[in-house]
C-alpha cells in the first residue's frame, strides 16, 4: 500500500491555522482528503493483517507533492518486488482509479545561426521564431485522439531577438504531453526527439521527457479491481472504477 503524508500547503500555514480538536473533529492544514484518510485506512488494514496472520508492505513517503524526488528509488524498488499495489490516494466521487494518463514535460530550444539586422543583412540571420512556429504546428500534429486521446500542447512560448528590427536568434517552448499507453509515450517521445530544423543554420535542443508513465488498465488491474469490488460489496458499497487524465 502506497501512501504520502506531505501536503500542498506552504511552510508556515500551521502557524496561521494551528491544529486543534473539537469533540469528534480535528482541524488543521493537513490534507485530510489527500490523503490522511487513506493513511488511516491503511493503518487499520495493517492492524487487521497483523491480527489475522496476513502481511503486506506499506510505504509512507513525504515528498510526493514535489515529484517524489528522494523517494522515487524506494518506490521503484518496492514496486518491482510487488505483484499488486493499492495507492491510498482519495477516490474520485467514490470511484477508484484503474487507469491514469502518463504525463510528459519538455522544453524545446531553437537557436538561429546568428542575430542579424532585419533591414541591412536579413540573409545572414536565421530566424529562431520561424523554427519555433513550424515546430509548434508539428508538435500539435502529434496529438491523436484516435489513439485514445494523446494530447501534445505548447502552452508557454518565449524568446525572440533584442529588438523588432533584429532577427530573432533564440526561442523556446514548453510542451505538455499526456498519453494513455506506454507505446504512445514512446511514439511521441521519439517524434519530439527527432525534430530537425527547417533551416540548416538553426539548431533544436530538446530536454525533459515523460516523467510519470501512464497507468494502463491491464488485466491484472481489472482482476485487482474486481477483488476490491467483491470485498466492498460485503460492506454494502457498490465500488465503481474510473479513468483520469492527469496526475492526481
Ligand atoms: Zn495525494
């Protein structure tokens, strides 16, 4: 069972909203929904397993909201030795997530050969914004709703020359990629990395990549869901599943 105990609240929030209890309720900026409630369920499950001779591994991390930078190797190690993992994140409208899109984040930098005066020697300039504009159209063409809703979108663009009469020698875009399957992640990643400049005097540099692989709805996932559904039914809960588009 996978848990995280950090929250998105900035440091110092606890000073403004101190922890307090009031009868049956506890208050504080702790992320009750995401995801202290899941941790409590996990602790009860551990206690139940201990009392009934079962066992499972529970992992509690403290850096999920910032990208699991320190805990990632531990997560990957335990995942590789686990046949099944329940992530104790909150459900969506009571539905548990059996698939989630993978997310990629790229920065693409375009450089012209040199900056040149737009009036005096335009032939010597290689316009980085021209490269960027062509690349943006290419990147958007990688979106493929037919392949299950792959999206590639450029949402931040910057750069340019120093003045309106100097040919732009630098430009940069940030690209958001979302895919349902690993094969789509590989297709899009390959296309982004193999982009070549239109003008031979320009260069294209790609950094970033797929940082959260998709969780595909595999046969094993469906089996695990069915098992949870059967267990929930004994508690009078009609458990449903859902798919989500982003990292949550
Ligand atoms: Zn969370």
